[in-house]
């Protein structure tokens, strides 16, 4: 612990440095940056130089920074200009420093020791940040800045790392020909080919695109990702309270948007396809919660059998399904994209709505991830037991609706 701010040891070290390396006040002060608080490195360097009676070295002639420290206002202006199109609350400055300067800095600290020093990168980031806080009226945030601006000091280029805008919502889907997310063409993988009509997609649009299009237009975002709480089959409707999702808007220029107006525009332009029931701002914790959720779902199933349904057999099957655990080997229709494994799933409830000849309508509550079509058909023995097996008549689903997602 030193007794004075700059004791003899510090001043002797400073003399030793300046005999070997001509340093500007910024770079001299930075070697001792942890000794005196509430002063800049430039002020600290000037004090030390005066105490040891050494002549000043101009910044441009500095052995270490070669004039770089004089460019701090210039770097602040570059970042200010790059931020003009963006709406943000907080920011953070980063920098890329020429390797030759970093090598000289390392050589200097090997010569003097780094007990009290800080890096040139740290000083530039801090001083540029201080200028911008005053000019922009914004706050530096070291934890979760809205925008991080990284300036390449050798090439005067600013790279912006922009926090995404996260929007929670719920959607109902009324079409049986609409996927939840974009389905890229398997042949061209989205580039466009004759097979997909040069669209790059297997389906003209999706819930994701219908929701995201208007939001991207308003926010000026460059792209988006759709984080859904599970998904329904393309030919299944999503009704009831809707399926939760979070839309991640990448590189948004505008963040303060009227979500009620956005919701109304989405719904008015996509009648008979989808309906968004709620939109609000969200966060990454909610994305994780939604992606990892396991909410039970209630379905309405219209099934068709190969011959007229025996009412008593179906009633017994429905009673047996209540509280039953079934085993499902990955369905043949999704085996190309899912791990081939047996999944045990719980059926919580099952009720008959109606029976008419070879058609029956059921409502059932099942554990998240249950394959309902295979629960009906059996999928050639891959799901056991199945309704087809229990009533001894092959059946298949002709209409499937998700009518409630419980627990969200």
C-alpha cells in the first residue's frame, strides 16, 4: 500500500519507462491507472511527467499508440453516425485495436509490470462511451445493452450488435393448409428451383410469415425467428385460447411500436387464415420457458372407420383410454426427421361427442407431444394401444383440431 499517490517507486518506474519509450500522457498515465481515482489517464500521465520533469511527447509521436488516443472524438462520431437510424435505450462501446499496438503494449507491460495498468482497449471504450453518453443522452449498460457498437480503429468501420426485439403472442389457425413455420424446399433448400416454382418454399406462406411480415415492416428488422410452444400438424386447426409463441425480430430499427394496432392489422389482413389474440413485449426467459414447456392439450378428433362403428366397443375404448399410458414408436410419417424411439404418453381424458355410421367425433386431453393421428390409427402397430386396435376396426383421423392448451 503506497503512502502517497505517487511514491518514489512509481516515479522511478515512470523515469525508467520514458528513458526507453517516448510515451504520450495518455499511455504513460494508463500504466498507473489504478493508483489515483477520479482523474483521466491523460491527467495522470501529465502529473507524473511534471513530477519527474520530463518533456512532453506529442500523441502522434507516441511509441505505443502512434496518435490513436487523439482519435477518440473521431471514433465517437463514427459510432454516433452509425446509430442514427436506430431506436435504443442503452448502448455499449467495443473496439478492435491494431495488433501492432497491442504487441507494443504487451512489450511495455513486460518491461514495467502491469500491477497498476489497464489496457488501451479499455480506455478507448470508456472514453468513447463517456463522450456518447453526453451527446446522445443515453446510458452505457455493461450487462444487457440494447446496442453494442464495435469500432475497428484501423479501418474506421463500426459493427453494430443489436439486441433483438422479442414479442410474445398467441395465435389461432383456421386453415388446414397452413404450416406454423416456413417449410423450405427439400431440393433447393430455400434457394429456389423448378420443383418449388422458384419460391424456395413448399407452402406459399405460414403462420410465422403472416405474423412477422407486418412487424418486420414496422420495426425495420432485418429478419426474424419464430419460437412456438410446440406445433400442430399442417392440416390441424389451432383453436381455443391459441398457441403461445415469441417472435424474435433481428436488428430492429424501431422498438416502441403499438402492439394493439399491429395485432389488428395482422388479423384484418389474414381473415380465415389466422387470428392473433394477444401481443406484448417479451424477454429471453419467456422464450426458454415456452420452448421447454410441456402443456397438456385438448383435441377434437373426427375419425372415420372402415365399417360402421360398434357403439359399445367405442364406449369401452374411450373409458379405457382415460388415465391410460400409451407407447408410441416414432410415427412413420415423421421418422425421417425425428429420432426413432418409443415415447410413453399419458391420455388424461376422452369423451364421445357423436357417432354417425362410420364417423365419430371425440374430445380428448393428452400429454404434450402425443401423436393423436397415430393414437387413432395405430400406425401399423407403432402406437399401442390404439383406438383401431381397441375397437378392432381400422380407423383414421379425417379432421383434427387443437381446442385448448392447458397451463399456459
